[in-house]
C-alpha cells in the first residue's frame, strides 16, 4: 500500500513540473511576440530623412471647449495624420491624434475638443511611406500662445 502512495506523489510532481514547462513555453512565445510587435512599432515611429520633405504651418484660436485649427502643408509630401499635444494653462498635457490627409500646399480646418483653456499647442506631422508610418518629431509646429476666437 505504501508503494502506491509513493508512486502517486511522484506522479503528481511530474505532472506539476510538466504543467510548469508548458506554461513557461507559452509565456516565452507570448513575450517574444509582444517584444517583436513593440519593436516594429518603435521602428515605424522614428524620424527619417523623409521628414525633410514635410513641413506644416499652424494658425489656431479657441473658445471654452473647442480649438479651431488651420494647418497648411508647405512642403512636397502629403501629411496623413497629426499628433496634437495641447498644454493647458495649468501645464497639464493632453495628447490627441487625428487622421487627416493634407496635400502639399493645401490647408485643412479642424475642430478639436479640449478640457480647459489652452496655453500652448504642438502639432507633429505623420507621413506614410509604403506601409510604414513615420512620425516627424523634428518637424513639429508649435504655437506658443493660442488666442480666443
């Protein structure tokens, strides 16, 4: 009778170790895929030489709840989206993204809802090259003060 009990305990330890090995392999594959996805996203966010062909000019005014923004593309490449960084009078930062295509020499008018009075506005142009999305931080347009409409 005692041999059976000893074999049962040995078998339970083997099953627990087998379960841990399987879970470890699952976690290893999941973390590897996650890291690869994050690396690919970071690669797509780098400034490149393509950003030399992008520039925007910004005019904006505000009321209590909305920013009215006119963005003009003043270079050769179209802008496919914009990343907004909105600084309020309390130095809190709100970040928003807007998919909008602005062709060269065109102007786009936008309304952006906000939480409080805006003190400063930063716009970062995003372009597409093939299947890559390139965020051109070096071409960021800044409005130091945003007046009332």
